[in-house]
């Protein structure tokens, strides 16, 4: 409702919300509205940040580009209706959106297909939005790092129109029905496979090719306010990976429909083991980098020091970085690019989960084998360091 997002109904009418979800003309702040596919309800604690961001952009336009200010924003209410760019972590494709209101939770509300279009499922992970002018001005390829990964987390491309047929198929499984038939409940008594009930469900996938693929999503349970749930995800309140795993598995112990041993095995096989294998592989294939000049070597030089020629400083060609044909070498210290800690970071967590919750034999043996391989890599198998207590 307009009251929930703290925006007057008259303002929303001017932004296109002329009718509520039942088709009645919008005339008050208590009517329930259906969120447009590319509108975004922003966390209220981010309002002041966006106000200051728009003021910075206006100052940049005036002082650096010699143009007129664009936003002229002084309060959070002035941001309503302005365009933003939404960008999921580790991607380079933004999606055009619009600020439509505010919420008290530490998160943002948007259409399910909108989240899917930027490759960010609704799983509680981090997300990002920025003012559109900020993305257009401050993320040019000319100022982004040229090295690998330097152009990640930057809106290099922008999707302006959401197309339901181009999003991840997972998002097309969203249930959009207004009610369930009686035979659906009767069918669940036999606990069939979910696919056996699919013909009785109103999924988004069955609406493709019509306006209903984006609009008219139903719901079966109402609520007083969208902000009455948890204000902050447990993913952020729990500090360490051990705490997060404990929270997930402790919940599994309380639920009768969950086999916590199977959950623990699944998490280890799908997350921790691939990460450990990948880090071991990366450690074995890593390059060494000079701490002085930053040059990387595929193999360690025999001298044990950086053998790149020093760049001369002064006049002539040396002033633009051209090296001398003869002269001193850099001789900087060389360091590994992948540390031992990066390889071992999940071993203790995995062993803790196995000891407390139990896993299947195959997973346990796989973990023990990889842990032994890691120890063999970083420890001398022939020499064992002992303390005085070992002789008592």
C-alpha cells in the first residue's frame, strides 16, 4: 500500500499506479497495489546515502562537465520516481529500475523476474543499486582497471526492458495462483513428486507470451505490512561461517521434515569440497608476484628476486616508462598470490559439521582425503615438529 512504502497515493498515481490490484481506482493510502516489474522499494537506511550521492553527481556535472545539475534532490522524498541501475555482485550487466518507495528492513523489494534478470535470486545475499546517472558517468572502461576482474561489479551493459523469456528458468517456477483447488490438497496426502502436481499449479512459465507473465501475480495470504518480518537477514547478523552453518543445521534439527545428516552432507559436497579442490588447484598453479614493481612470473626466477629491469626516471623516453637497455634490475621480493590460509579456510568448519551432525561415509572419506592432501602440501612428511609434552 502507499502507506507501507511511505509515499502518498497522489504521487503514485502520477507514476502510473492508477488502480489497485483489484482494478479499483486509487483514491487512498490503504489500497493494495501490485508492484510494477521494474520498480524497486529501497531500504530506508539507504535514503540519506542516495541523497548525498545525487548531490555529489550534481556537483560533478556543474564543476567538471560544465553542465546544469540534474537531480536537485534535498530530501528522500525527492528521490521517488528517479531511475536507478541494479547490479548483482560479480556481474557486469545492470538492469534499469525506478525508486518507488521505502521499507524499514535492511533489503529491497522488487519483482521476482527483476531479481532473476540481474542474475540475483531471492536468497538473502548481497545486492547493489546505484543512481542511473552515477552508473553512466563513473564506470567508463577508460577508468576501470584493465587486469582480470577489473571490470567486474561495474555496469558495462544495461538492460532497459525486462523480458520474461530471457531470465533464468528457475524464476519461471514462481507460483502465481490466487487459490488452490481441493483436488490439489487431496493429492498431497499421497506425497507425490512436485512435478506430478504441476498441471494443477499456476506457474509463471505457463503464462509466457501474455501480459500475465509480468502482471497479475496472485497470493493466498495477506499481511498487515511488508516490513513486519525480520529487519535484518541472519546471513548478516551471524559473523563467521561456523555460526551460519550452525544456524542452518540447528533449524534442520527442529524440523521433522528435514534430515539434518543429509543436509550437512549436501552442503559439504556442493560448497566446501569444490571450494577446497579449487583452492588446492589454484595454489599449485599460482604465479609469484613482485612486491616492488608488481610484475608476475609463471615460474620462480632462479635468483629468487625480481629480474625485471628498473624503469629509468628523468627526461626523454624514460619519462614515459621506456626501460633502459642496460642497468640495474628491480630485485624486489617475490610473494605467492594464493596463501595457505585461503586453502585451509573451510577445513575446520567441515570437520566440525561432520563431528556434530554426521555425514555419509563417502562424504567423510572425501573430506579426510582432501584434508590429508592439504596437510601433505604444507607440511614436511619426513620431519615432524614435537614439543616437550610429547616425551612426557
